[in-house]
C-alpha cells in the first residue's frame, strides 16, 4: 500500500483490492456524489474485476483519500471518467489535478483510447451543494486541464435499475482525443446546430471530433445503463446531435460558447430509466 509522507507528492496507484475499493466508495465517492449519480459498491467491485472499469487513487493512513473511476468500452475505444473526487477536507490542494493528469496518462499508455470523456453537471442548471461540491468550480477545473465540451444535449442515464432517476442537464466533456480521430484540419460546423456555435477549445484538443464513435458510445452506454434504448424525445435529441459527421468541441470555460451547447432537459417520463430496464 503506497502512502505518501506529509508534504510529499503522493503516488497515484491502481485500486484493485476489495478493501481499496470499499474505502474509495465509502470515504471518497459516497460523500461526494448524490445517490442518483452513484453506482453501488457491489457494482464498482464487479466492474473492476471484469475489466469494464478501472480505478486509481491516493492512499493515506490505510484509507483512500482521492480516487478516479472510469469505464472502458472496447467496442468503441471510449473511456468514460465516471467519478473523480477528493475525500472531504482534502479538496483545494491540487490533488485532483494530479490525479486527473496521471490517470489520463496511464489510460493513454495502457489502452490507447480514441476518446476519454467525462460527465459533469451543467452549472447553469445545477446549484452548488455543501457536500457534493460546486458545478461551476468543477467545470473550471476541467477547463484548466484542457477539456472540451461536446455539443450534445447530454443527460446521465438511470444508474440504479428500472425506474431509477436520470440526471438532466449534464455536460459531456472530452479530456483526451486519440491521434486517429485527429486529422489536422478545421471543419465548418454543421448548419443545424443552434446559432453560431463558438468552438474555440483550450489545450491541444481539435475543434471537433467524428460523430460516429460518439454516437456508437452513447448508444452502447444508454443500453448498458438502462437495459434498452428508449425511443423518447430526450434520447432522440441526444443521438441526433451525435449523428452529425463532426461533433463540435467548445471551451467549457467560455460562457458564450457554453451557452450555445444544447442542454439535456428531461420532462415527464424522460426523467427516469424505463420501468422494464435491466439497470
């Protein structure tokens, strides 16, 4: 068990044992995310055992104090960052940035993903919470680390079985884009996007990515979470946006650009996973 000395740069290590995953879930994830956004400990352990999920973290005093969990889709070569969190009392010291940067570098070396994505709450539609954090601060954090927001009306699928609540008004961020999705060219934006969508992005991300891997990932992700692909208006809007030849990336730190990204608003039955889903 790697434990950093006080004041030293901590080691970021794989979290693989039942004890490590239990500490990650209990001490880091559960205090940081609302229940609708959190998978169970049993699901986390099963995902890590199967290789469908991967976890890295920082340990101190026999407990995990910071962690990141991602899900891997071999069929689409997309890695989705499910969670990144610091245990209460440890936020604000740069540990989150260290954890993100080292984890993305490890994933790039181990799996060569076409895309590394992350889900975050839209700060215009989710308020700050004393326990679960500030969506605006969280988005600024990812912007500082070079993320780009995909111009799709994303919502988080229901995570906990039939009828479980979806989370509306989420942003789907690209943290890393593989070389095979970069062609070194600029592309005109699709004409059916709302308004003149600004699409300057920070860091070294391209201005857009091919729609096909995004569409295939979203379809797979919805089915994996909810058991079926529901034909409701929110799902149709999401998949239609990803069906474009190119999906724009915008700077999530630019308020004008962010305001032009369509929002995954849910109404009526759209607010829940279908009652007959597998979960």
